[in-house]
């Protein structure tokens, strides 16, 4: 996956400006809150935006196999490349994160299921991620191992079961992170 798809623009999408953590020397923001420069018309400093903002693009901007349905603000799924947390036994060192940023029901959508099935079948490392509370890292599950654990060939029923299992695990981690965040806030406020 290299370069950008000609003619494909972000349009009204600003998902990455809210969803992602940014930690660069020039600019930092926590995950899950809109960037301070984000306005109704998009980036308020577009002409002078930070290097990371100029260089980072989601997979929808880079990969032709993700059609228009996959624009993150439409699909509710932010897909992007990762080179971290890939298990050492997996042969490839880069993969894709499918982060749910909208309606969680998307995990039952055939387009979502089949795309993940195709990628896994082709040997791409694929993670399912669910956002945590603002400031927390997303919970992510390595779907390739989930599929392998199902013991049969993809896709359909086993993909659905694996995605549902991964989503449940990620949601449970998110709930624990929320509780932790709430309890930390209480502690900091001296409420117990
Ligand atoms: S998530 Fe992708 S399409 Fe949306 S603003 Fe970011 S790079 Fe553009
Ligand atoms: S500076 Fe602009 S492009 Fe960068 S995260 Fe903020 S709103 Fe988005």
C-alpha cells in the first residue's frame, strides 16, 4: 500500500482528527477528543498544519480495495496501517487496524466481514480495535489468531464468530478502562 488513490479526497471526513492520539515534537493530542484546531469547516490551520497531519493518511485514502463505503465517517470504521503489536509468530511485520469509531453494528455488515476475510485469507495481519475512553489506547484483538482458533477455513460463520468474540473482548477491556478512568477521576477529586 503506497501513495494515495488519485481523485480520492477526505471530503467532510475528519475522523482521524478526533480518534487518534498524536504525539510528535510539534504537536500532541490525546485520543478520542477533537483536535483543538478542528472546526465546522474542518482543519482551521489547514495551510500550516503539522507535519504529521500532512503525512498521515488512513488506508481508505491509500488502498483501492477499500471502496467509497469505507470512508471512515460513512462506515464508522477507521482503517490504518500498523507495525506494532504484531505477534512474533506472524510472518509479516505490518498489518491493518480496523478501528470501530461509529455504530458497533458494522461488525455484522457483510462488507466488513468479507473485507476482513479476504485480507486474512491473503496473509495480511488484521486487528479489530474498539476505542477506549478519551486518552486511552484502543483495545485491539489480533483477528488472524482468532480465525485460526476457529479451526476452519474463512469466511462467513467463523469470521462472524471471531469478529464478535474479538469485539466482545475489546468492549470488555473498554469497560474496564472506563471504570479505571472514572475511579481515577474520583480519586483525583478526592471522592473516594
Ligand atoms: S480518517 Fe482518512 S478520510 Fe478521514 S480525514 Fe483522516 S485521512 Fe481523511
Ligand atoms: S491540526 Fe488540523 S489536520 Fe491536524 S489533527 Fe488538528 S484538525 Fe486535524
